[in-house]
C-alpha cells in the first residue's frame, strides 16, 4: 500500500513541480496574455511536464514533446524548461516506416491466406462473423492510434502498452490539475 | 461540503494507481504462497509476470474442480512444490480430458506425481543455473505435452481468448519453476532475468541429440526468441515470427504429407519425436514405459480426434511449446507459422488488455476486444477533454498565472481546519529544481520502494499530506463535463 501511494504521489508532485515551473517561465516570456493564451500556456506546460515524467522512455512522451517543440516559439520555451536529454527527436522515422510497411504487407498476405483456410474449415458464415469482428477491432484501433500521441505506426501490442502508460499519465495530470483548480477556486473564494 | 466526496475519491485514486504497481500488490493478493518464487525469478518482467500470476490464479481456480483431488493432498512443503502442485493439477485436468477419449490414461497423474517429487530438488534451480536435472526436464516436457492435449479440449469448451491465457499461464509457470527449462522457456517473458548462456546451451544439446531424430528442426527458435525477450516483446515479435516461419518451413518439408487432418498428424509425429528425444535425455528409466504408452495414447488420441478438434488442438499444442521455443507447425496449413505467431501475438494483446481492464473504469467484465477498445477510447478522450477543460478553468481563475501554492495551502488549511499542518513550512523550493527522486522505468514497471527511506521523501510525504488535505474539497472524479 505504502509503496503504491508513495509512487503515485511522487509522480504527482513531480508533475506539479514541473508544471508550475513551466507556467512561470511562460509567464515570464509573455507578460500579458489573454485567456486563451493563458490556457494554452497552462496546457502546454502540463503536457510537457507529464511527458517529461516518463523521461522519454515511452513513445507517447517523446511524440508529445516533439510535437510541442515543432512550434518555434514553443521550442525555446521547451528548451528552457528541460534539459536537452529529454527533448529527443523521434527515432528514425524512416526506418520505422519501412519496417511497418514490410510488416503490413506480410500481414495482408497472412490474413488473406488465413481467411481462405478458415473458410475451408469453418464455413463461410463463421468466417464472415469473424471478419466483421476484426473490422470492428481494426477501426477502433485506428481511432485509438489517433488518440494516443505517437501511436500511428505501432503494432497492437505496443499500442496497448503505450495506451496504458498514457492513461496513467493522463490521470495524474487531470488529478493534479483538478486539485490545483479547486484550491485556486477556494483561495479566490475566500479572498 | 465536498469533503466526503473527496475522501471517497482518494480511495479509488489509490486503487487506480494499482496498475503501475502490479508487482507489489497483485502478487501479494493473488499468490500468497507462491509469490516468493515468482518474484525471485521474474522480478524484471513484472507486467508479464504479473499477468502470469493473474492468469495463473484463474487457471488454478479452473483446476480446482478437477476430479483427482488426491493429487492435491500431496504434501506441499515448499514454494516449488506449490508450482508442482499446479502442474500436477494441470495434468490431472488433462487426464480428465483424456479419460473419455483415450481411456487408460489414469496412470498419468501417477507418473506426474512421481516426478513431482523431483521438483523439491530443483527449487534451487533458479533460472540462472544450467540444467542439471534431466528428469525434471522430462517432467516439464511431458507436462507441456499434456497441457497441449488439454489445450485441445479447452478450445472446445472455452472462449478462444481464454485458451491462450490458461496455456500461457501453464507455460510460464512451468518455465519459471524449472531453471532448467530456460532451455525451453526463453519465449516466456519471465525468463528475461535469466543469464545469457541459455541460447548457447540449448542448440548444442538438441543438435546432438536431435540429429538422429527427425525433429531436429523443432528446437531452432531459441536464439531468436531470446532476442525477442531481450529487445522487448512488441517490437521484435514480428522479427521472431518471421524467423519462426522460415525454420518451421523446413520442418514442413521434412514431414511430408499434406491435408488438414494431418495437421494433427504432424503434431502427433512431433510429439512422438519429442518423446524419443526426451527418452534420450531422461535419466529416469522408470518413466520410459510410461513414455511409450503416452506416445501410443497420444497417437490414438490424435487419430481419433483429428477431425474433431480441428484447429484448437493443434493451436493449443502449439502454444505452450511455442513458449518453449519448440514451435510446432500445423500441417495442412501453409501459414502454420504465421498463425502460430498470430496466436502468440493475440495472447500478448489479451494479457495487456487485462491490465487495461483494471485501469479503465467500467471495463471489469470481459467483453471482448472491440467493446473494450471502445471503452478505452472513450476514456482516453474524456481524460483529454478534462485536461482541456481544467486548463481553461485555471486560466480563468488566475489572471496572472501565478500559482501561489503556499498561499493555497495556508488558506485551505485554515479554512478546512485540517490539523496541525500550519506549522509545516511549505518549501517553495519544491518548485525549484529538486532532485527528481525516481523516474518511472518504461511504463509499467514500478519499483516504488526506492522512494522509501529517503530523507527527502519524508519531507515530501509531509508536504504531501497537507497538500492532499488542502485539496479535500474537490470535485468528484469521473467525467463531469
């Protein structure tokens, strides 16, 4: 029990720390921001902070950081906050693409062949049901890939792993943000 | 006013961090008797090890209604015997399944029992050591074989998604208990922590002894699947699958006859040769007669069931062997290796989906991949939307973007009268670069215990309690947007 809560709270604290730091740096950059800019600053720092808690060990964190850094203004901001080791470029995308293409073509061949064999064995209706189920899964996997940053060319197994990690981090993010928001609310209310 | 809500919120939050800490918690809850062994052997592979534990718990529950209770009453005097127990249960179960089909298989539990006593001699055989107990290896092989048989029957009765779990659990358990069976078990993920010398050992041993037999090609996968575990399961699954294909292709050529029912036939041939192989390996001659009869029974069963079990049997047979690198290609299907690899992949996916089930609220019932994916998508979307909403809210609350945390705390502490934390200096240096105590290792592995005992950790904990206390008035969890 203690280890578990200790871990999660440490994660939250780390996130909070980085987040606040990021917000401060951002607000030092730009003095007067309208509400949208503030929101963007908050969200950016939050995303960067939560991505950096993973120390670039997961695909989604790397992608998230990379996406944020794509914007030039953000890039400076990012580099100010974090050491360069964490801002890692996405690894050799060309290699990954080639790999995934090769894998995809193999999968297509395999799938077609398996379908033939299954049609022989199970009869056409069962095959159809199965293929419908597969289509469903496939569509949803596609959606999930679009949701999870960096999930585009990942196979099913690692996609689920990344999703797991991403969900946990999102939860931490939401949790801390919510608490901060409520505390801020209470403090302003009490003023 | 929301204090009660916050309290209840705290609990699920703690519970929700569970998946990060699979190792610490699920192990203890699911396997009080066997956790030591499993932890000892698979400490590096916690998510997969944990999945083994969980599925293992399921499988042992399954075993609970076997009709050979006398096997369970064997004195279970050690951790390894605990595993032996499950193995025996497994085999007892398989013997149940054999009953109607091949008759005369009641001897199997006895043979297993006899070998069960060898297991206590092997507890020291942690994965690092080289195999010294061929008798034990024979036992495991036979256990694997019988679990294969059972896999065929499982396939008939159970949801296809369940089959891989059970067999996987068997194979992982078998793998983890016997250090020797790193020889087989490199496909198993929990062998990751073992030494690197296994790859060398296995091919040589089987190369020598396999050559007189036809099945020399059955044991070729070891280096590749070891690579698999070294480099991470997901990425390399495809590579290993590809290599498996090529090697299994040779096997098909070796064996000859086409046709669907010969899918089982090949399986039986290979089991025959496996048994021959094992006979060479075994020192325990007392088991040989049983091996012979097992072989005959296997043949009989296969011939009778060739049409009946269709895919499931061979799939079942292939899976645990696959974990042990002895990939059994199915005859009659040119895509043998592909479907094998696909089954392995599917099993991995289903393992991970189980973790996701714990994480995503409302996914506790096993509802199949599509529905679960749907839930996951909804959950991720809702979390992302919450982040957006909360950042907007914070932007409105804070025109200057100054988050004076100390200010929050003191006010809240005074407001909500949360104890004596006013004396706590909330150090603003929490904001400053602070030695980050522990970074999570890739995703899921959680050695959170490293935090404890650290002096700054004590400070953080003391910081944290007013923090959480201060935030007691919070909105409820769950999407409230």
